[in-house]
């Protein structure tokens, strides 16, 4: 089972999962502003697995496409909980969300969560626990 404990890859390994460019990441204050919430609520959402945050360049960041239209993607908390139940830490969950998958609209579970295949993504995440 894929479990990642280090947020910095060894030299010569694959890049970290998530948005490809720096513009694809939001800091926690950016997320709080986008959702019109206090920063403490964003921290609580991360603790409650409603959002996922990982360290990039020493700063906790959230992929911007997981916070769409001033809300968190509807099925994201369920998928994050299913991945955690399957033993995935935050880095491994993020890697799974952004793993290329040609069978899903948009090419990855993260993109498919925003569309018609969100339930399929949840079903696949649930199957990881078995």
C-alpha cells in the first residue's frame, strides 16, 4: 500500500503530487479568503479531513482546484476520509488524487471530483480499503 511519510522527495525521484505549477496551490490564508472563513475554520476543516493540505517550500498549501467556486468540492471530504481509512497519509492521498487516470473525465480523480464522475471516484477510494 502506498504510504508516504516524507514531503521532500530524494534527489532523482518523481516530483511531488499536486498541481504542476505554483499558481495551482493556495496558502491557508488564501483559502480562508476564498471561502470567506476565519483561518481557524480552515485549520479545523483540515483536521476534520474536509480539506487536504501539504507542505510545499515550507508552507502548508492546498491544491486550488479542490476549492472551486468559493466552496470545497462536495465529495472531497468523503474521499479524504475513505483514503485515510485505507491507510493513506496526506501526501499519499494527494498523490492518489492526482494520479493520471485516462478512464476518468479530466484524467485524474481530483479533476473528476468536480464533474459527473465524483461518485465513481468515491467508489474507487472505498475499494482501496479492501
